[in-house]
């Protein structure tokens, strides 16, 4: 994937990130970015839907996360791990459950537009919340459960084995430290494409513009 192909300039957009960072491409060689992701990112910049804040577009089906600065320029693209259950819903009361208590059917990464930022958590210190109400955050892969082989799944060229989390989004430690943490230090907007729900239902204003 050519990074410049999915970069969008917006001279009037203010960048809320503290420091500029170099673009990083960790996507597997030859893996394409979908037209929907590219269109959605362009729409966010053109309409200033993120209000000048940095944003990320996540494609669960392709297991990809693309991160843009508030100026609309691509800062990084990388594979991600997402909820093991296929679905776009958030189960009621899930934020109050321990990980082991979450039923398998509810281990979803919800779809939609979310405004998030760094904040405290009960057991993981300061984390980057994508959606606090559904307890979905972005964090680097950990080695706490070796049998899950999360690092190996991220390194795999296929997105088919990237559904393994309880709903949160995992990226490599390098991508988290180089791109995620500095870009979203002051918050941002997160767009997660649906597994099954129509785009028109998940992002109605974007769908209408198409």
C-alpha cells in the first residue's frame, strides 16, 4: 500500500496532537486498503467531521487500523486485533464485567463513530479509551495469555486470525508507542467499520454523501 494514496490534505484543519510523527506502514506486503476506508477518511477531512482532531479508521474485516493527524495526513497503517465475536453491538452492562465474565457472543468490537482519549482504568492504569461506556480501548499486545498467540496473529499476513480479543483493539507495541500514543495524546475520533450492519446505518451522513 502506498501511504500517499490514502493521505488527505486539509489546510484549514487544526492538529490537536502534540508532536508531528513520521508515517509508519506495518500492513502486510501487498495488502490493500478498501475503497470504503479511503472514501470515509476523505469524507472526514472534507467535512471536518473530526473537528480538527486526529482520527483513526478501523476495518474489522481486513483487520486494519489507519491513523490520521488532524491535518488529514496519514500517520500510520497497521494490522490490529479485534473482538473475537462477529457483530457490531455492545451488550448492556458489559463495561462492568471482568473479562472472563463476558460471554463469547458479546466479545464484539462495536461499530460506529466514537470520541475518545486517554483516561484511567480499574486494572490497566492509563489507557486510550475508544468508547468508555462499552469499555473498548486501544492498547499494545500483551503476552498474558500465551495460548492466544496475539503477537503471531498480528504478524500473520492474513486478517482471518485477527479476531481474538474481548472487544478491545490491539496493535503492536512499536506502532502504539510511535503512532497511537503521540497522535491521540489529547484525544481523537475513532471510526470503526461494521461487520454486518449497513454502512448507511453506521455512518448515515457519510452514506448520504456517497
